[in-house]
């Protein structure tokens, strides 16, 4: 009956949180019943109640409860929101579990075999809010809706599971920029495949790895909100998934099937793209199949039309920053308190739109490695920096846009609201002006963005003729323009009392009967009536039916009046139905243009990022780096953008020059604790990364060449944030740097070798330095801060190594830090 099986391909869901809690601690036969519980106000609802719905079935159940159990059986690991009229009700253990989590009153309305059924409920319109709160606490929520017409006296409603809310499918209106990936892991022999979909934006990423560590890094960088794995996969994959502290769902192995993957890809991306992606990579096909089938199940079988063509995580064209570099350099999170505020991103993220906020994070996470592309981005920033008028105009326009990408996702998943339509309308209204500004720009990148921008005037027109200009906040008010639909206009007229129709009827009855004093009236008990004073009763036609007698008059109804009454009383409902139909049609029309609209969102996002980078450059006094082919890092007056900002009152930041050239490849940097060694190392890496993402840099002057990778390795002693300061981790990461670094990389080594005994540590540090110095005969540009003063001996043997120190002076008992990087090693004293 009515309950759709959504999860046919998906079996064996499992949930990390035990759901056994209600009823816990009870014993024996009584164990199924909780002793008289009390609701939030302390009212007891008496007697014993059912603790669990398990095993309850059969004739004792009402038909609605039978539907409840059927739905529950399909998605046993989730909390079921079961629609009953204007409410979603939660029953049994769902109610006892959720009521305290959601601050709802726990009550009961019915009994089975003498035991009360626990119950709590929420109004329909609040479903997202409550579902999201449960998901945030680690639960899945299943929404079971009434389908089709229903109402009092209409018998049992049809019900269907329409969607399942999990961390990856929360489509709330919040505009947190962070992506919410659903990732699937798949391992075949020593091949690790990873696919990840952000349902809220349609982003689709994929990667395959021969190396478990590289796979783990890729996953950690994506920070998935939810993971699916094959229930029979290898232990290392299972354990890793479990260690990430997000919802993990195990699916039976048949969900990971390359053929299923192919058909899911075709249905999501269309035949042309779906047919060709991941060809020859069965592991990726398998992971993609599981991801897409799972998402389809959660979203009620809705298509995933807004998905982008998958981007490959090993894509050339970008610098891959591994997890340890991202963390050590505090690109997105400060290691002290985990906040964004004290991280690099907060200094540059001055974006105005959620799309821009996401894109600037992507730019920072994946700097470019193509010189021409880098220079083009820098020119766009420079152009906006110098042209304040244009920049302000763009910023003003961007500030009005909402989260177009997420609005599109909701619309294509048939979960769109009127607000989402307004977001699309605003975007389309902004588009033509934005295009003009961009096309007029001198920077080729901005000009190209303008040329790519397609204003979609027809679609805008459709939205504008349909939606009222100022969409009211109240849900019951009409949002459709007058004169769009004559039928709708008539219904509205009827809904507001049908004054016109009643007046016309009154006039025609007067004429027919000749009773000029005849009046049409309305009261709650009798509805509409014709009132005739006693004087005129004799003229009343035979077919009128008497309804009510007053002292001086009689009231009647006629067939025609009854018909009007019916029309007037049902007008509101019909009006709402018709509006929903018109709105759904409009939403679908918008959804069909999703590809073009997403392209538009991308243009906005890029424009936003360039404006933000121009603003940062201006406010922070940064300069445009110059790129040379010389394999050079030559920074004059470099600064650390975050340390500089959060310096204690009264202190000023001391800028430093850093030069790594053909003759100076490896700088050994010594100096006392707290002198500023780590700061100078990190600022150099940050300047390199900022430049390659297309940003200006915190320096007086920077002459750079493109780096293929930036590696950082911070000795366990300094790497407090990590917590697992084991020597093994340090060594394996160092080994990876040695394996992967090239003459075009930048390596930052900060106190490497500290995680072990002095002698071993020194031996390791020396060997690592020598190796990097010698690599390929050219050496790898490296900054090596160390407390091993023995390392200052290295330049005697190795010509490209140079000693530097961050200077300090002894001033009586205290040390005065000069914070200047100067040539030469310091000696031990
Ligand atoms: P080290 O690595 O040599 O122990 P750090 O680089 O961690 O020292 O710096 C310690 C502190 O000194 C920083 O937190 C910062 O407050 C201050 N500092 C470092 N470099 C500078 C600088 N160039 N100008 C001003 N203050 C600095
Ligand atoms: Mg340090």
C-alpha cells in the first residue's frame, strides 16, 4: 500500500550509533515496556508504555500504524518522521529517543495491548529544522509523506518514504561555505578508488590511488561529511572510514558494481558524458555506482541532473598540497584553536557570495602550476585593484546574490522553495549588467568571463511574469502575480468572499422574483442564504428551500446559491493547489536550465574571488609577484600574513628577505627558541602558495618561479596539534618528501629529527639535508630550520648549502629578538 521501496539496490545499512538506548536497563518481559514516563511538563501519561516497536505487528494495529511499521522495516536504522495530516509524528523508540534531543513533549494517544504508544510530533513546515538537528547529532532521518488527496473521512491515506536525510543530503538554507561530500571508498587489490559528490552544489570528484597513504590524504583533504563503503571491504579501509568520525554506511558488495556504475553515470550525467567517464577504471565505476545509487535512494529517486562532470583528484594543472602542508601552514584552520580566524583563508576571503567563498577555498587548496594561468589571474586581480569604480560596482552586485549553486541543487532535486526561485531571479537580473562590466574589462580573464556569461533572458522573463515582485514571507500568502492565470484570479476572488458572484446572484434573483428588498447573507451555521422579509414571502418561488425563520423574515437557499457556496468555501484550497502546480512548473522550467545556470554561478564565483583578492591586496598592502623561468625564489621584505595580524600589542612585525637561487639551494637556519625561524619558513611557503593561487603576496617585492609542489615537515616537537607525535609518522612523511620532491619544489623542514634521540635525530637530519642538496645535481630549494648546530657544518661540504640565522642579542638577563634573517650560523653558546 503506498509505500515505495526506495532502497532496492541498497541493503545492509548500518549505523555507527547504537539505537538500543530507549528501554535500556530494563529486564525480562517488562523490558519491552518503560515504566510510566512523563512528558516535558512533568505530566505523566500513565501506565506502561511501549519501549520498542520491534516485533509488534498483526491485527492489534491500526491501519496507519501498519504503514508505519512497513516504512520502519525499510529503513530500520533511522528515525522515522511519519506524516499524519498537518504533523509529522514520531512513534515508539523514535519518540523516546528524539523528544529530549529536540525539546519536544513526549505524549501518547493510543494504546496497544494496554500499553501506551510513545509519541511526539512536529508541524509539517518545521521538518527541515528538526531533521537537520537530528542529523547534526549523528542520526539519519526518514521522511514518510502522505501522498495524493487526503482528509477527514477519506479513509486511509497513501504514504511513501520520500527522502532520507543524512549529513550529505541536508539541503538547508544555511550558507556555510564548506562542501558536504558523500564519499564512497572502494578497494580492489592495491587500487584505492574514491568518488565524492557534494549534493548541495553538484560537485563531483574522483580519484584512484596505488598508495594507501595518498588515498588517505586525498580523503582528509576533501573532509567528507558521510561515507559509504562495501560491507565486505578490507580492514584498513573500514578502520580508516571509522576513524574519520562521520556517518559511515556499509552497503552490500553488489552495490559496488562497475556495470551499475556505468548505468548510474549515464542516468545522472547524460549518455554522452556518462558513457565515457572512468573508462578502463572499474574501481571508480564501482565507487561511483554506489555513490549515485545511494544518493538516489536518499533523495527519493530524484534524478541528479545538477551533477558536474567528475573532476579528477590527480588532475594535472594543479599543485597538490598534502594534508600535512595544509595543516602546518594553517591554510584553513589555525592549529592553536582550530578556528578559521587565525588561518590564512580568513585574511583573503573577502568574498560576497557563498559560491565565491567555496571557490576561493578551492583556489587556495589547489594552486596553479601553469605560469600563464597564474599571470592571468594576477592580471585580473591587478586590474580590479586599480579600477576601484569597477570593483565597487561588481562587489555591490555580488552582495545581492544568494547561494545560487545550492538553490539550483534544491530545485533540481524537486526540493526547491520560492526563495530559491527568487535567488535565481536575482541572479538573472544581475547577469546582463555584470556581463557589460566584465566584457569591458582590460584583463583578458575577466573579459572572457563576461563573454561566457549567458544572461538567459527568456528564463528570467518566465520567472518575472509568474512570481510577484516582493515575495511575501508568510507561507500561506500568494506568490503568483495577478493576471497570469484567469482561473487563479477567479479563485482568489472567490476566496476573498466571492463578493462579485454573490452581488450578481443577488441582482439576478431580484430581477427574477421582483423582490427588491431581497438580500444575500452569510452566517456560520447556515452558510449563504437569501433573506426575504415577511412582506414579500408570497413572491418567493416554489423551488427555494426554507432554512431559517426570523421574527420579521425568512431565509432560503437555492440550488444555485448552494453551488456558489461550495465554490467559495473550496476556493482557498483550489487556489493553493493551482499555485503549487504553477510553481512546480516554474521550478521544473528552471531546473531544465541547470547546466547554464551553474555556468552562470561559476562566473559569479570567479568574479567574486578576484574582487576579494583585490580587496585583500589593497587592505593588507600586498604586492603582485613576478614570475620568471629561472627557478628562483627571491623575496624582499616578506611577511607572515597571520603572525603579522595577531602580534601582541606594541610589537611590530620584522620583514625578512629570503633568496633561494642556483647557488643557494639549501638554507640551514639556526637561532634560539622563539627567534622567529618557523615564521620565516612558513611565510616563504605561504607567499609561494598565495602567488600560485593568483593572489598578491605579503612582501615588498617577490620574484618567483612556479613550484610544482610545496612540502612541509614539522618535527614532532613543534607539531603539537597532531597529537600522534610518533617517530614513525615523522619518518614516513619525510621519506615521502624525499621520494616526491623535484628541483622545482619547495621544501620546508622545521626541526626535523626532533622526534627521536639526539644522535639518531642528527643523523637523520644530516642525511635528509644532503639528499635534498644533491638531488638531480641541482638540489631541491629547501629551508631547513634546526636546533642541531652540527648542521652548520654542512656548507663546508656542500656548495649549494648556506647558513643563516635569525638573530637575537643578549641584553643582561633577557634576550632581545631582532627577528632578522642574516647570513652565518650561530654557535652553540
Ligand atoms: P622559532 O621557530 O624560532 O622558535 P617562531 O617563528 O615560532 O620562533 O616565532 C615565535 C614568535 O615570535 C611568534 O609567535 C611571533 O609572535 C614572534 N615573531 C616571529 N617572527 C617575527 C617577526 N618577523 N616579527 C615579529 N614577531 C615575530
Ligand atoms: Mg619553531
